[in-house]
C-alpha cells in the first residue's frame, strides 16, 4: 500500500474558507484567540468542521472531568501517532488544566501513571484505539473498579472518535504545529 504525500486538504487562508465553514471558524477563533492550523484544514469541509465541533461540544457535557477528557484525547493522539494533536493536548492539559507534567509525560511515553484511577482511564483509551474497540474484559473491570461507571465508557468512546477525526485529518493533510503548542512538540 502506498501512502499519499499530497495533502488532501490544504490549510486555507481566511479569504479561502468556504461560506459553510465561516461561522464555525469564528467560534474557533473566539475560543482559542486564533485559528489553529488544523482547524484551517478542517474548514475545507464544512461538514467535517461542524461535526467535529458538535461532537466536541457534546463531549464537554460529560461527567469526566476536563483533565480526564484531555487525557483521553492525549492518549488517543499518542497511540494514533499524531504529533500535532499530542502537542496541542499536552499544552492544554499542562497549561490550562494544570495536569502534572509527570502525568502528561507518562501518557506520552505510554508508561503507567502513578494515579490508579487515571491509569485505568488511559489504559482503556489506549486499548480502545489499539484494538479498534475490542477491549479485554479485564481492562473494563479495571476501569470500573477504579471508580468509573459503565456510561463513562461511552464518554471515552466519544473522545476516541474526536481524535480519530482530527488525527486522521492531520495524517491526510499535515500542518505545522502552531507556535502556541510548539513547546510540547
């Protein structure tokens, strides 16, 4: 199998963004204070951009804490080998959510976390991605025994779906890591 080296979607400038993507890009700009390069790529497809932002909004309504949600996103990005998203989620986790650097480093190096509950979350996420949803009973039991609930497995699945969208988009159309995330590249 040959992998294409030609980006499927170019990074669009403001004046190139399709009309259907413009309101969503404005929301992104408001939220981040700038348009991250990957969102400029997403904007090629208004459906992809709206779908990603809609799923992200739903994900944020879950019962996992913001730090737990970021660890799911970071773990999936690491497993999917997406340097862009790994840098972005490391930045958000450490900078905005004050997740300890040792926790982020352990996730990035795929090492066990000292916190048993977070370790169970990261292990479930990693196995969901690696095994394409075919998770061992022991992994699920570990997750539940750590204090999580069955319904929260669904939240982890949504996080994995989000990262599948963004990680695959970056694989198809790699962009430079934004300066805001470069320290974590």
